[in-house]
């Protein structure tokens, strides 16, 4: 499969290409009173965050583009260990990988086209209500500087902001989702992230699909339905179409999981299901309604997949944590009512739609097909989607014990990126969850800090291609405070088919 294509049919197929964005200068300029407006809980130390993220980049390069590691070691020697141009997308010596793809770098590439530059700058200046003078100033900038300013909001030459930063762009999972050979462009629930959508749209059409109109049919964009524009303000809030990538998992070749959360609306989910089934892109969509709470903003803050028979999840929302009777399965109409939309209790509702049941509004008529718990869903995926009969393994945040389960879920213990089946990246601060991996999976599963792994790579005693059954722990003092883990910090563009 060509490396310049996009394709992902699972969460665990070997990762070949990924979109990332390094912490940029806009993050370092957030002041306390604006932190929550920009969806941060606190201000962070940018230098520390960058050092931690650089470790993440190096791990990705070893697994996805090992030829760049030799170049990195040369650059490190030349620059005496400082954060070098090799890791900074606006510098001449940037590594320019086509496998570990950086948002800011590819944005600078497409801005070389005068027509794209004019259209994108005009669009961003419009939503940010920037003056015509500022727009002309931006258009005169070189592409690298312009790409940096469009993301950070900061004009370095004049040392001032022209519009707000978009500090959440480091969470590239949210900006788009590859569904088989299609690309879903998301719609953010918070105004602080609107500019990210615009930037992603231009990257999708002019970088991923290279301006090829015949390929644009593979881009899925959702829009507001007609009645939205005639509704009053309160009605619009209830029916707004929003969907974020942390709520969308391409879990198996013909099966998509979608979270109904505080960030993803049922209006958008219904439209997405109709689009996917009509185009026959896949056969099954499972909606997982989760509590609309800040600590579980997306489904990937509650669970992610390690192997086809192994998942890490947040105990209080699982079979293990819920002792009360589950509420009955709800219809779409019932989910749309106010009570269901304000789901703030500790329960989760699972609803499945299958293309083969079109005459029954895509719902199974059989009671046996109803699922009550997350573990039931994960077992179904293992058995039906992967034809796997191995024993199921469930690893619970914080080892499943209070208060470690809540503390570590808050710092993204359940938010892991699979580099390939059984090899995942997490955070080193989630110690109890790491211990739970060892307990559940035994001595055949290795837990190792990222720097220790990099040291083994440097010594030549280990190669990324040979690694199996491993949890890699990133340094996370500052990264975790931004409220997203390695799953959030990655947008898979190309994965191998799962075996």
C-alpha cells in the first residue's frame, strides 16, 4: 500500500503513518484566567512539555520511519543536545517525514500555493474577525512563518497576537478520523477549536488528497440540517451537529464506535450513520452514550484497545464498577430528549445499528443482540469482528481501586495509542495502571519507560520492528496536564489490516 494514501480499518493494525502536532508557542502564552476558555485546566510549562513530546516523536520515528533516526542523532551531535531544528517544523533542518506527519509543516507546504493561501487566510480572518490590514499583513508572510502564525495566533515579527492560539491542536485525534479509505472531518463543540477545523479541511483536500477532485468524494463533511437555521438559540443548542475524533474509533474493518458525549451530538451521529450506510463504507455502528462530564469528554478517555482480546478501561463505567441495574436500551428518539441528553450519572448506554436491518431503522429486532456493559461490547468485537476465541483481558484504570482509578483516569490512563497490536504508548505517571498491565498479562508483557527503550535502540540491543506485547511509558508531568494522552495526540492516517 502506498505510503501517501490514507487507510485505517482498526485501532490495532500496525501503524504506518500518523498526523501529529508538536506543542507550539501559543501554548506557552496561555495565562491563568484564559486557561479554561481554551480548554486547559491550568497553564503548563512549555519547555518541559516540548521535551516530553520530543520523546514521543522519537518513539514514533523508531517505529514508523527509522531511517530518520540516524539524521536525528547527527543533528543532536551538532546542536549539543538542545531542542534542535530537526524537531521544529518551521526550521530548515526539520526531519520532514512522510510517515510521522506534522500539521504545521504540511500546512506550510500547501500555503506555497497562492490560491490556497488567499482562501485559507481570508477564511481564518473572517471567523476571527480580523481587520483587512491584518489580513494583508499575513498574506505577505513566507509560508513557514504564516503556518506558524495561523496556529499560534502570534506574529513573531511584531511580538503580538493577531488572533487567539489554538493550544488543543496537539490533540490531532480530534480533527479527523480515517474510516477505511474515507476521511471524516470533525465539527468541534467549542469555539476555541473552530480554527483547527478550517486548517484541517485545507490539509485534507490539498495534502491528503492532493487537490484531486476525483478523490474528494472520500471526504465526509457533516453540516447543520435545514431546520437548524430557523430554530431559536435554545433549540439550536440542543440540535447542533458536533462530532470530535476522540469519540470515533474505527474499531474493526466494518465496525465503527461513536461516543454520544458532551462534545459529540446525536444529530451528528445520526447523519454520519446515514452517510456511512448509504455509501456502504461499513456495516455496523455502535453508539456509546457516556456521562456528559468533563472527566470523560470522549470515549477514548474511558477505554482504548490494546489487542483484539485486551482493553484498558475505566472501572466505574464498566461491569466491574456498576452494581446497579442498567437502564434499558433507548431508541434514538428517547436519547434526544432532555433527560437523556443530560446524562450525568455513572451509567452507559450501548446502542448498535447494522446496515442489514434497514427495514427496522438499522436496529436489530433480536433481544439477544442488546449489550449492557462495555465488557460485553469488547467481547463481541473480539469474537465477531476478529473471530478470536482467546480469553478476554480487561485492564482497569488505577488497578480498579479507589482513588487511584479516578486519579489515573484523569491523567489519561485509558488513553493509549497502539503502534501495532499489543504495543501501546501510555503515561509514566499512571503507575497503578502499569502494574495492572503486569498483573493481567503476566511476564510475557513488558512495561518500560520511553527513555529506557530509546537507550536500548541507541545501543543496538533492540529494534522497534521486533517489539511485541509492550506498554511504553512517556514522561508526562506537563503533557498530562493538557488533558489528553497518546491516543489524543495522534491521528492515524495509515494502518495495516489487522491479521
